[in-house]
């Protein structure tokens, strides 16, 4: 349903669009650990930069799964610490290579498929050579033809480290679950970094829930109903299931998988209870995306942001409050409403290609996003079919028939300000030694500049490593930001579409769900492979489940 503004009832129409709006998720680039199911050895890189396996399970063994252009079932596997790709070369040799070497040797493209010979296991298949990655009992890696598989050495387990970033709110009291440096839990009125949680896929539609800022702290519960954080992740007490609340209560319930108990607030602390019926308002939760639907909209060619004045839109190199925009989708359509967070006005255009701001959202203020081959998105007027563009002088306009760099935009999710334990120590140390406070201030800058957004020139390694963009398939857009301090912000994406989950998160969702049912072949984003479990994603869009 396309909602059109009428002169008689503009405010009523605005409310309908807001109530019907989907939430756009904040999705991290997929990071994971990959281990041999049979020999319990993790893929790693040795000190002399050669592929190897290890019995360690450390952050240095993390790999990034990056989609290969618009081909949804083909990925590249990249070391997060070394920024090099996993490659299958002729003769079955396994090696790593930098991006500039791959053009000469190839072999960097892979398919991940469920292995039905072993529940929960996967196989990694080289696209170029149609060979399977295997590991022997000594941890030696190689690629072999399907005819030589032994049924066990090709099985791999994938343990995800990234996911969807969200706030967990108790709507009855307008409080959010917060985690401090020590891992202590409380409810807070704030919308800051300590209140952001990472939902990590762990199979069968279940998730781990970890603190975004204090990433080693996972939400956990025991059989007695106590809720706390832990740094262990190999048990079952850390697994949770997210379901819609029953009855008239508007929200979701969060259940311990192993104990079958509901997460709730008892007035003093977090606990779990056996029943949902008692004090439903303490057991019903709202999940909101970590960026709260707010973005900077940047011209990819000219490094300028769209800003809002009282009567018109303009471009600037700043990332301030006037450049913050709130995006909402309309349920059932890939239509976007773009409103100034400060002024509450809506970005629109007319048939002549002029860009304007309006107090109300009608057809002229409806947009749709299309993937750009240049590494961003096209923002196209629904009413006029023209793409939003910015020329070299910073002039905003819409144009028909052009889809180039001037029409390509990068959406940068604005994350909340936060501070890690390491940064707090650095700040204390700088105050103690007297004279290096600026060092701590620089460390905190990415979270302060732009109200939690990114600072100009601050580009994390992951963002560069993924080629400046993360490409999605279908009618959704992959959006990227740069971050710092190891919070997993770099490569963060936002899925724009009717309940779509793409980019880094889609790989995690599809793989974790396929371990249960649904995927019968190579990893795919096609609708025919979508399971009922996968449809309840992203979490922040629970209102449209």
C-alpha cells in the first residue's frame, strides 16, 4: 500500500506511515571461527603467514565472510587479523593471498553448503576448482575432489562472532538492559553503548546475546532463574530464543533454550520465570536497532553529507546534527521515508528534479533504494523515477536515466557513544601521569564526534578490507560505516526492505537455520530456501513478523 498525502488529513497519513514502518537492522559484517568438526582444529594463519590449523580458539583465528558481488551463494573468506584471503590453488594446495595477488592466482571464491552426512556440519567448496577443503588428523589442510572424500575430514563447524546490534527495552518502564565493565546487569534509562547488545546466531534459530561494548560478556541464566553474564560460550546456558509475545501484549519474549524460562524484571533485578502469564509487563520486551534508524547520507563521489536547513536540503563535509537523517520503510514495500532528525521535515523531490524538504510525507517524499555497482546505493524517487544525485559543486538534484558515481550514496549508521574498559583505563592513566589526556581523548573521538557517528578520516581496517562496501543481492541495500576500538562497527550494515536480512547477517542466519532445515544446496538468498525460523529476522523488525 502506497500511502499518499492528502491536503485534508496530512497528520493522519503521517501517523499511519510511522505505525506501519519497518525497523532497519544494524548488522555487522560476518565474523566467525571455522573449525574441523572431526579434529577440533581451527583455521588459522601461522607466524610466517602460511595457512595452518591450531587448537587455539582466539580472536586472531577470526575470519570474515564477504559476499562476492551480487552472487548471493558465493563468498570470500578473509582473515580479520591478517587481511588476507583463503585460496585454493592448483594441485589442491591451500594458501592465503592478498587482494592484489588474487587477480593472478584466483581460487578465492567459495561456497558453503550443509553437509547432510553430519547434522550441523558444513563443507567449503572452491568455486574455481570444485574441490572440498579438508583437514587431516595432523591439521594439514588441502583441497580434494569429491570422489576422494572420506565422509569426515571435510566437515567444518562455523561459530559466529558477530550479529545484529540492538537495544533490549522494557516498554512498561522505558528502561533498557545495561551491562557495565564488570559484567553487572541493570536497567537504565539511557540509549548508550552499554545498553547495546549483539544477537549472534548459534543454530536452530537460537542466539547468543552479548554486550556490544564489553564483547566478552554474554547473557546467561541458570536453572534457578538467576540471570548474569559469563565469558563462557561453549555451554547451553547462554542460548536464547526470541518469540513474539502472546495475547494483546505488544512485544517479544526472550526464553532460555535449555531451561525453558522467560527473561523478566522482578522490580530489583533480572531473573527468569517458568511462566509468562504472571506480570506480563515485566516479561514483554521491545527490540530496537542500535543506530535507532539514524544515518549520515554521504555522496560516494564527493564525500559530502546531505544536511537540512529550515527550508531546503544542502550538502556539506560535516557530520553534525543537521546531517542526521531517520530512515523508515513502509511494510509490504521497499519504500523509504527520509526525515531530518533535528527538524522533522521530509526529503522529497518534484518532477523537475528539484530536491526539497516538506513538513509532510506524500508521494514526492517516498524513495526506494537500489544496489549500486560502485559500492553504495541509488536513492530513487518513487513518484518520478529519478535518482538522487550530487554534482562536484555539492548541488543536490534528481535525474532520470543516470546511475553513476554522482548518483551513488553511502549510508553511515550513527552508533551511540560508548567507552570500553580499556579506554577507561587509558583515560585514568593519562590523568595520573598528567600530560597525555589528549591520547585518551583521541581514543574516544570516534564515539564522540558526530554524536556517536564516525569522525572524518576514521576508517577501520575491516571497512577497507571489504573493498569499501558490502554488496547485497535482491532489492535491498548494503550500507557501511567505519568505527574503531574493536567494537565490530566497521562493516556494519543496515538491511533496507520488507523484513529483509542481508549483508553479513544473512550469511549467519542462513547457515544457522540450514543446520536445522531449509537449505538443501549452496548458501542462497532465494525465497524458496527461506525457513520459518529465518523469517523471524531481523530482530528489530519484530512488529512485522
